C-alpha cells in the first residue's frame, strides 16, 4: 500500500503541476491576446466593459459594437486594425451591420488591404439581409464598376430602388438621376422630377438643388422664384456647390430676394472653392472685386 502511495503521490504532483503549467500558459496567452484586442482596457462605463467581455465570449452583436467603437474612436482609442479584428468575427457570424462596416474597411483600406471585391462581397451579404446602407453601396458599385466584373446599370438601379423604396434620401436622389439620364431604365423626365421632389422633401442637398433649378426655370413644374430661392438656400447651406452657384446668381439678380452684392460674391466664392465652374447664367462674373463692382454698378440708385 505504502509502495503504491509512494508512486501515486509523485505522479499526482507531476500531473497537477503539468495541468497548472498548461493553464497558466493558456491564461498568459489569452491575457496577451485580450490586451491586444481591448478586452482588459477597463472603462468607467460598466455597460461598455460588459460588451467587451461579451464580445470576447463570442456574442456577434457585442463584437459588432466593439468594432464600431474602435473604428469611430468611441469608448476606445481609434484603431482600424482592432476594428477589423472584431468586425470580421461579427461579420462571419452573420451580423448585417458588421458586414457593412467590414465591407467599408475593405473599400477604404482601413485596417485591411484595400480590396473592392471583398467590399462588394460583404456589402452583398449585408444587403441580402435588408440593410439599406449596403443596398446604396451596391448601387454605386454596379454603377461605377468597382468590385464587380463590369458596370451594370440595371443592377445598379435595382439596388438603388430597393433602398429608395425604404426611404433612403441618397438612394431616392440616385433613382431620380437614373431616370433623368436613362441609365438602366427608360429616360423619363417626369419620373426624375418626381423622385427629385421626394429627395428634396427628405432633405437631400442635390435633390434640393435640382428642384431649385426646376422652379427657377419652370421645368416640369410651375415657375416659382420664391420656392427656387428657398431650395437653393437650403442646399447651399448643406454645401452643394451647384446650389451655391445658383444662389449667387439669384442674389446677383435679386431673384426671390433683395439684390445683395455681398451675398452674391460670398456664395460664388464658396462654390468656386468646391470646384464649381461658372454656369452660363454667370458667364463673365468671375468672383471677388470684379463681381462686386459689376453688381454695384448694375444696382439702380435709390
């Protein structure tokens, strides 16, 4: 009996030591890996810490959130590599938002090597689950021919239309542009105008600019200078360079507003900084002093 104990005790000690050593090694490895990917970066917000632990345990929604934290620098220092690590896990698990964000990393080459085909692959997986931003991205991909075998206006229209029917303002404006140009569908100015009106109502700056021109010229709608000025002003404030050019023209000529040389110069300059070319209606009016002098000279004395 004693002989057996003499044999078993050392064997037991060796076994315990081996298991303990293995566990310590695994813990050390896991800790290092966890530190690398943010698990032990403790934060004041207990909910955020909980999400980090849930992500580590394999929760796809938490992994998607942690990836977004690292991408945006929210609750964590901005780090595209860590963002890609967590978003990849969530995307592989089927999380639609993670698939969209992971695709975007590939599109811009952030945390991963730029790869348009990978971007389209993940946008497609996400769009097939009905995520609207992914549908819009695929509309652009098929229209412009990036990440696909060739440009396809019909496919582009179909993806834009899905997102437009869901109420996405950018997609609505893209559908309007498709009908205006006749790309993937029959050219239809009336349909284009209808979609631009919807886009303007949704607050899209390009649609507002297009409707501003329509009301100014009476193209497909009853001429309404006041509405043209209102829409041009809204779109110009949003940064649309063509709307800024239109607004400069309206201030210069006193259309829908009192003539204002200073405002005309200001908006013409703003449009020029964004790369706008002089429209035919502004031909010969080249910003700065020359424009304000001409504007003042054309203003009748009161």
